[in-house]
């Protein structure tokens, strides 16, 4: 409803983390590109933290929402939220709560922090609602909008921390309801593929640094897949990570994930005895992009490493089988033509928010024929060597297409990028980059405004 409080929960990487006024993660991620073994030490957590807050020097302060693209190679990326306010319908400051948090920490802990923040903000907003909405039909409640892994904390707050009592609606954007195979790859030390030679040595150093850092992050353990996501090479049967352990993934991390998922399921069952959900659920997802949906283990006792993932339909990050929110007891899925990182700024979110705030049901299909999509390398590319970016969109040359590339943090140094058409509505550009984090941007006219897409490519 239009008088409700709108609370946004970003996903992994979606909040800037500070110490003494300095952006710690930005500094660490730049060091990581050099594959230094200690690159992520400054953003590390102590072992065995569980659901507690870390003490100094491991504690970091949550700042504002991410506004520029960022990524953890081989795990997750976030394009930032520069267009979020517009996608949410431009709620006034008093009615909008961007919930920043330390995304390294336990989703249980974040859910408790979210509970405290929402309680304060809702009390404040209810005190102002009389003046702003004198004809409202009831007291303001909460519309919770969660991107990516933020949806795990959001749903836990609703079902396990009493949030359902004041919730009007939950909107999730590409939430991995059952986890990600990428989390298992990171903990196994196989997030970034690499062969023989210098590129393989670079990938090995990068994987070592990522694994050492991720092993102590409760958020990564929470993200381990809880669906049938493991297959033995040459076999056809897929199993869970508890039935077929993945070499290198600690059993403690698997047990943590299982306990986290089970706690939520039991809470849903317990709450469900009192009737249907007291709030609406709308889950935006996509099946238009190849997405890792199963790890492939080598056959035989002597096999080492992991083969290439099995790909299936998804949003490029979250496979369809993990995106399904079956815990609702209904079918809340709203399928879009948008990839994971773009969901928080997509017209599909704006359309959904508009419908929810007006008390209507969003359409079941939110694909937009006027938008554009960028396909980019999910894994780091070799510095100085060609790689390909693909652009998809209808009738782009007649719609004032503008494309650029720049080093992250150096927007003033934008370089034009030329995309060449190779099939109807499909374009490609062959690029090369020096070591670092690079942003590729495409912008095009659409009937109402412009559609812009940014992707991040890491060159090592």
C-alpha cells in the first residue's frame, strides 16, 4: 500500500564496509587482483564466529549501499544500486529504509539486526503517517524488498524473528532460496578455473586467497547448496552435498547450512499452523541465462579437483531450482528477462512495486522487449588477452546505443566500445584489458527513458 514503509535489503557485496572511514573491501578487492596471499586479511573474520558479532580488529562498519559494480571472483557480483530509488517508485526519505549491513556475517545475525532497524523505522514512520496519509485504511506496515542473498536474511526475519506481524509484502530479487554451487567451489578452493602455465599459477594463488578468506565467513557457509547439486563425472544421478561431500568443503560448513535451512523450514511449518501467510510474497527470477546448477566431481578415488559445472536455466547466478520459493505454499514466482545483477534496477521491479503499493497483483510475466542485456565472462580474464562481451537487444542501432569501458573508479577515463552485429538482435565486442577491475556499460533509448546495463570484468 502507498502508506507502507519500504525497506530494502541488499545482497552480498551490496553494502560498503568501513574501518576508520576507509572503504576496506574496496582496498582488499584491488589487492586481490594481484593475487597476494594476504590480500583479504583486512576483511577477514576469526574462525568459529558462528552467529556472533566479531570484536576488533575484525569488526567493520556498514556504510551506504554500493553504487558501482563490484564482485568476488567465482562467487557473486553486484552492480550496485544507483537506480534503486526510481525502481522502488521514489518513496520519500521518511518512508524508505536502505538497510546496510556487514554481508560477511551470519544471515541469522543480520535478520536480528534487521528486526531492530525495522522496529525503530516503523515507529518513526507511523508517527508521521497521519500528516502524510490522513485517509489511509489502516496503520502502515512493511514492504520488504530484498536483492540476492539479502532475501535469506529477509525471509528469516519474517518467519523466525517475528517480522510477519507487521509485514505487508516480501519482494525478492534473484534470491538463492536453496543456495549456490558457487559457494561450494569457493570453499573447495576451485572458484576460478585455471589450466597449466602462468594463467594456472595465477588462478591457483587467487583460489588460495579466496578460500582462506571464505572459510571463516558464516555468510558463505549459509550459501552452500541445499538441493541436489552434486554429480559424479559420467553419472546421471545428482545428490545433495551431504550425500556426496565435495573435497575441500568442511563438514562444519555443510552442517551450518543444513541447520540454517532447517531452522527456517521448521519456523514456516510452525507459523503455517495458524493459517496462510499474513503477507504477500512476490519473487522475481529469470530462466533466460545459462547458470551453474550442479558441481561435477571426478570419477574414481584418484580423481582431483572439480570439472566444469553443469549449466541450466537461471538468472546467470541463481539456477531456477534454487530460485523457487516453495516455502510459501503458493507460486510467488514472477519470471523476467533480466539477469541477476540487474534485477534491483530493472523495470520489472518498478512494475511490481507499483502494483503492490496500489494493492494490485503483479503480472505473472515481466519480461521487457525494450531492454538490453550484457553477457560477460563470469570468471577473471587474462590481462592483455582478448575476451568477448555480448550485447542483446532489439533494433539497437536506431535507438541511440552508447557503449563504454573504463577502469573501476576512473569514470572520467571512459573509452568507447564498438559492438558489431553477428545475428539479429545480437552484438559482440572483442576487448582486452590491463590488470584490474573494468566496467563495461551499454545504454539505449526505450519508450520511457533509457535502459542502462553495467557489468564488471576482472583481468588478472
